[in-house]
C-alpha cells in the first residue's frame, strides 16, 4: 500500500453479495469499524457486483469489504475485482470473510484472482481492526487518470481532507483544492433536505430520484447524504445508501459525507462538494440531505448566516413530532420552500396534517404541506411533491428539468 497515510478517517464500503441475506455478521463488523474511527458506507445485503463497484467508485473508498455466506465467494469476489480493474479503479482493494464458508483452499484461489485478504472465523476483532487501519489508510491525491464519477469522487475526498487537517476541523473551508476546472455547466438546481431523524428523508429522496429518472431520460441527478460522525471515535456509519434503490442507475451520483465534528448538520466539506458537482456540468438536480436536525438548526443558511448553500429547502416531518409546542419551536418551518409530512400511513397523520398546516398558515407565506408515504412506490403525494420541486426549478432556473422531459413540465 502507499506509504503516505491520511490524517482523515479511513473509508470502507461494506456489502453482502447477491443471493445472500445474512447481515448479522457484517453489521457487527460495521459497528466495530466505526468504534475504531473508520467511516463505514454500508450498502446492504443481496447486492449485485455492479452496484458494489458503482458505490465504491462514487464513494472513493479506501477498500471494499464483503461478507459472504452463500457459497459463491470465489466467483463473486473475482467479479468485483475484475470490474474495478476494468473500469480503471483497480487501486481499490477487496477483502472479506465468510465464517466457515470460505476455506483456506478457497482463499488461495481468491488471492490469485485479485482478492487482497480473507478473514476467517475466530480472527480477533482487535487484530482485524489493526490490520485494516495499517494496510488500507492512504492519503487522497489528485489523479489525472481518474475519469467520470471517480474524478468527481476524488475531488470531494480532497475537499474533505482539506477541511479536516491533522485531526482538527477547519470549518472555514469552502473551496476544494481538488475541484475540477469550471465548465460550461448546466444550471443545476440544488435542493436541501432537512428534518428530524427518522422522518424518512432518505427514502423520500430515493422516491423523488425515481421521478426524476422517469421524467428526464437523459439527465443526471446527484445526492449528497450527510450523516453524523461518532464524537468519541470519529468513525461513522454512513447508511443512507441502504435506502437508495434508484442509486443503482448510472445516471445517479451518490456520495456519503460524515460530519467529522461539524455541528451545522452538514460536513464542513459540503459547500465545496456542492460546487464540485455544479461545476462538473453533469447534473440537472442535486439533493443535499442534512443529518437529523434539531429545532434551531439551519444547515443550508436560509436565514442569512452566510451565502445560501441551496436553491430551495425541503423540510420533512413524520407524524410523531411530539405535539404543538414542539412544532412551534422548529425554526426551519418558517423559511422552508417545501414542507412534507411523510409516513402518512401512520394513525397520527390526520391530526399531524392539520397541526402542521395551521403552523405554516401562521407564517403567512402560502406554504403548502405535501403529504407523502415514501415507503410506498408510486405514491401520488410524492408525485405532487416532485411536481412542486420541478415548478420551483423551472421558475428560478428556466433551463432546468423540463429540458430533458419527455412531455411538458416534469
């Protein structure tokens, strides 16, 4: 491995192969990795090789870790290594384990085929963590050989490292040393999505992504998902890709960001990451998801604490927000362009709808409450919400969204 070591947290993509639903082992390993200061992007179980490779490229991970119990490991691990190499991303190594399923004879074959290491049942977790941190940490540097999504991903990684030097957060970092040169960029429309934890933001964004893909057959969409770092270890479980079914489309760029000590609800590198995506000229629509926010949070600076980071803000609530007093305390409801009550299949949704709409009416801004059930495909409430986003986009950036639509407004 490269001698230069990064001072920022190591990033690992973990996943379970297709036709394998055994996730208890990998979730245990994920927690242990995060406890040791590692950022874990968990993709989920029953994952195809192409989905794992796409995620590894877009997340610019140090290494891919696979947990396999279905007996297909010799073929599957080779496919991952081959696809990474074929796509020009063979610098991303692959390791894994499978309890008693993978034998020592299998390991020898797998290493010849490109797998870096296999961990066997009984390996002490302490040893595993030490070896992973020792062997897979590397400093991220610009690489002119990287193309497409990997080039974008590396630029974002460099922005993250620029905002986190020597283990200390640099919250004033708004520009990236690795940012690609500006192009004749599309006029990307950026939507910030905020709301308390558990409101279903990730699932709602995924359903909105499906609408974009159907309405815009040649357009691209980018998603920046922010998750909290553990304040004790500095590690993180970055799990929003688990909900991102439609991120398996090549027209979707998905990047997970850990806050790394930033208390704004976004990574300190988020402003630079947004600029990188906009300057690439690749994307018509960009969603930026904050961590679960509190009552006074303003992650996208919509109240004037510096330049606004987004073109519009979507605030998402679930029906169980705690009552009228709690609702009245949420500052973002005063300035959000769009408000959604999600999980409307919940018994409390009817009352919540009335209370939230009354709260919005008090603002005097003609805010409309959108009721959605993002866990259900083809939900008409999500359709209406996407139409409202498209209307905002076409109003503020007339060249956007409808440019690629197959018929009328998106």
